């Protein structure tokens, strides 16, 4: 029963209010199409380019919403999170704009460009080992010592609502879709997207895409409970995290299926996007297109929306 | 006197007619800004993203206009050009759309991605040595044997008018500018841009940017006559060509100055654009930003338009 309540807490009005609240802090990002990619897939694909979002990723949306909803007392003590990168940057920038302190726990093997960005946005970086337990422990230490509010990268209703505004904008500009495809990491984007679709384009079907090397969402949908990742050995560094109890019920209820993608398919699809859309995007962004290419029959002739999630790539470390 | 006549042939109405003629064949490309780049330069910069143009470069504009203005008899015999790449691709695609034949002469050391693209667009590729004499001779052979019409990449009034429509769109969307900066290769883009500014935003100043390694325009403006390149040893492969008698008079009359850029400045600026604008652009595109960075005082606080000329980069061969 907790499952249904959790999903029901986030109403259509909550999503509308969230969007109005964060508008001064975000871009309504452009949508691109590519004739060559449409020819290749024989589909009609619209890429919502959150790589052009402030600080370079959709995470700015959820971060801004979560901070704006804090009480004055909470704001005084600052916020803390653990993040493989973009959520930490987003909180750093949003916190700076609102004039509060941000403590960012990051795995020491995160891309250098992401660490540097957190610092440039004024966040205080705390490095830890690259596993969930180490991250959570480091964050808890800050909560206890500083009284900071923990803002989870994906398992937080205000974050989920914020992430959903990207798809809301896409629907507002281009109407309904046959399918909306997004990558799945911690589950915040896909849960928010599913809510936007449910409230604004309920004929559309939401499909997740996930690396074989970090397939907790795929297995969780099969088993009906939250499963852990057995490996996180994927180039898609934004997708190494796992689902939580706030977003899983929404995913379970609203998401049609999850397509798993191989590492070489991620790289090939990333190259296609760079070459034909002429944009810089992270490996994580390329899973939805890879899913369309590998399941071509399912998507033939369909109108499809894809969220290009971020563009914070270390240019010295490209996979091609 | 020929100088003035040549410039005067292309009227405001010619530019308006050209734009209407080519609209079905081109995108009105998006304009991007970057807070980080504005902070760095302390200027207000608008990037007109012709890397998102059809076939990936502004050259589609001039190519479409030049082909659309051919007589039926000329169309029957096809067209021929020599090009370091994008003009050849653009003519191939425009010719295919109009159903005529395109013969494309290219230097054998042109990027592989550009050769492959010409073929994929249906153009017939003819390779030659990497110098102007070899290119012109190969093109002349096709004119004589096939009766094809030669369409020069930059020294052609219909091409110049077509290229000017990018700046016309930028002005239509964002009003007047203090400065418009473009790279200078063969002179088609800067001449067209100068006409667009003259007719639609005559308070703006047009400034060219050119590699030290291919500085014919800089020296031509100094000497008052068309000078040859002494080297073309620049990474900016789109800028190795030189001015012609159709565009030089316009440049002489309408362009305020040319800023020369070093190779390392090109690469550094290209990296900034990739990292902060999150777009794929060619080395040639990065000269205007490099010019602003190296002459920072001149551009402090100014509203500046830049044409990002193209995005056809060989991703296997990046300079960083």
C-alpha cells in the first residue's frame, strides 16, 4: 500500500507548481532532430537537449526544486549529497544562486571535469570510495556534524518532480508521443518523466534504457522489488546508481519496459549522436537511441521523444 | 571602379529574394549562449549554430542558392566544384534534392569524413593534389568534358548571398550587434555577412578572423590587392582557401578588420566551445572566440554575434 501512496503524493498540480518554481533557475532547452538518424531508425525522433541545461544536465531541475522547498532554517545549515557528478554540480550551482552552503560527496574515481565543476560552482567537495555504502556514510557524517539537509540524487520527491519538467516541456512544445525513452540510473528522471507523461500525454509510453552492466531497474521490474546492482562497470557513469523506494513504485506502475544496452552499443550510439546531431553528450545519453536501434521493429514509424541528459564529458577521455 | 560595381550588384532585395528562395532547403538554425563564456570574456556573445545546418555547415545556404538560380539547360549538365569539403557536400546534397548531377573535386588530404559525406549525398568525388592549381585544373576538365557549370565555393555572387542569410537570420532574431565576428577562408561567408549587416544592421561592425598560417585576407586588406597564401598549414581546414575578385571588394569596403589567430589559440578556443556550449564544431569555427579572448579589451561589455560555421569533424582525429 505504501507503493500507491508514494506515487499518489506527487500530483499534477505539484508538477505544475514545481515547474513554475524552478523556471527562473533553468533553461527551456532546445529540441533537435536529425534526418540521418531518422533515416537510419525509420522513426521520428525528438531529442530534448538537457546537455544545454544550466551546468550541463537535467539534474539542475531537481536540485533547484529541492533547495527552493527548504525552510529558512534548513537553508541556514546548508545541504549535502552524494553524487556521481551532475547532481553534485547542480546542487552546488543552485545552492550558490540561493546563497546557501553545499557539501558534495563524490567517488574519487569520478571524472575530473565533474570534480572541478563542483568546486567552480562553489560546492565543498568530499571524496570517498566508489560504492554506495562509502558515499552514504560520508554524507551522514556531514548531516550529523553540520546539521545539513541531505538531498538524495534521485530518491527524493522534489527531485523527481524537478526532473519531470524536462519531459513536460517536450510535450508542451511537440504534443504527445508514441514513446518517450530515457536512461535509468537512480530512477529520478524516469519517475519524473513517467509523471509528466501520465499528467500531460497519457497516450505515450515510457521506456527505460539501462546498461547490462548496471541493470538493477530491469531486474527490479522483473522481481517486483528493488534489486541491487551486481556490477557498475559501465562507461555510462551517470547510470551506476540504483533505484529507491520513492521512485520505484512510480516506475513499476507507469513504465512499460526497460531495454538493456551493451557497452559497445552505448559507444556506437554516442558516436552517432555526436556525428549527426553535432552535440556533446555523455555516454549515459546515448542509451535511448541504442535501444531504438537494437529494437528497430518496435519503433518503426513511431514518434519518439528522448531526453539527452547531460553534456559534461571529459574531452581528454573519449571512447572513440 | 570594377570594385564598386561588383559590390553594388548584390542589393538588399537580392539578399531578401535569396533567403526566400532557399528557405525550403535550409534550417533557421538555433542560437546558443554560454554564461561561462560570457563570464570569461566579459562580453555578451550569441553563437549562430550553423553546425546544426543541413549537411552540417552554412555552405548549404550558398550551394542551394547557386543551384536554384541555374537555367534548365545548365541543370541538365550538372554542376562541378572544388572544395576542401563542406561546399562539396552542400552542392552534392542540394543537387540531389533538385535532381541534378554534382561532380566534386577535393584534395586527397581532406578529412575522410568529408569525402565519405560527399559520396553519401550522391556527389561524384574526384580527388586531386592539395593546391589551388590542381583543383582548378581538375574542375576545368569536368566543365569541358561534361558541360557542367562550375560553382566556386566562395567567389560567386549567388554563393555570397546565400552565406549572408545566416547573419540575416541572426539579426532578425536578436536585433543589432556591436560586432559580428566570422572566420575567413575563401571570403564567401564574410562578404555575405557584411552585406547582411550593411542592409539590416548597419550600426554593427564586421570583423574577420583568420589563421596566421593562412592569412591572405589580412595581408590583402593591408596591401589593397588580393594576396596569395604563403602557407596553408593550419588545423582549420575550412580556411585554407583564398579570397577572390567577387568577395574581396565587399570585404575591403565593409569589413572593419581581420584578427589573426595562432594554431594553439584555435585549439584552446575550440575546446572552450565544446566544453561550455556542448556542441561539436570544426576548428574553423573557433577563431572568432579566440579573437575575442586575445583582444579582450576591445570587446568588453559588447554584444557580439558569431557564426559557428560547421560541425563536420572527424571524431577520430581531435586536437585535444
